[in-house]
């Protein structure tokens, strides 16, 4: 097991996953080198329905396809074509059926849409309990919707169609491209509102 400092559990997990294997002896100690991580940012063109959009994203780490399949540690970003992008996440360790359903319904949806649109094929999730890393599981992004459909979960196609309708709504209602618009979608989740930002 590995202790995750509550101040930066997600970042600590990223460090553990990207640290060379010969440096894992001191995983239980905070490392100031976390502040010095390199960043690998990409700009990609994605298509949702009839809409093409540009997305900027930070890639957590990469690994060779063989290392990714074996679940071993990945390294900081590299430009090699043999490398596979990987998203790193943390979540609460699931001990009850209610927690497992909640994870599939909410967390996996966020994980999936973020990685799917950018083209990240793998998501490595560290499950924590009381700041202790209990388990690590790797998800294939394209298989997540199938996992989530169990027990009345969400449908990936419905999510993408909803996003397409939002983009259509935006394109129809943006009259002045020089202005900044704000979009809100809040409870009771029955309407989307867009208005010009006065600031």
C-alpha cells in the first residue's frame, strides 16, 4: 500500500505512476519534485455530430503499448509513435454496491468523455481509502460505456447526441462573435440558458 497525502492525492498518484521503478522505495514520503513535472499538452480536432471543435488537453503520461497492457508504470511524455497516452485518476475505494453504482454512473462518465474526445485510449485509476492507495485498475476508454450501461447507467451515444444539440444551440444563438457568452445548465436540469457576459 502507498500513502497519499490528502493535500494532493491526485498529483501524488501521478507521481507514483510516472516515477521510474527503481525510485519506488520511498513512495510513502512526499517528494518536492512533484512541483517540477513536465507537462505534455496537445491540441486535437474532434467531431461531435456535425460539429468540428478544437480541444486543448494536458496528457498525464505515456507508456509503450506493451507496458500499458501489462499495467506497469508509465513515463513522462515522449514523442515516440510507439507511446500510448494515459489519463491518471483517483477515486474512493469501492466497498459497497452503492459505491460501485455511483462510480459507474458519475465518475466513469467524467473519465470517459474527457479521454474519449481527446483520443486517450487508457485510464489508470487509483482507488484510495483513508489516504491509502488500495488498488489500481486500468480502463480502456472505448469499453467504458459498456461497463456503465450495467444496472441502469448512462449511454455514450445519448451523451454525445446531447453535446451535439448543445453545440447546435450555441451556433444558432451566438449573434455577435466579438462578445463573450455564458452558458448555464443547472437544476432541475430541464433547460440550457445562454446570455451575454456583462463583465
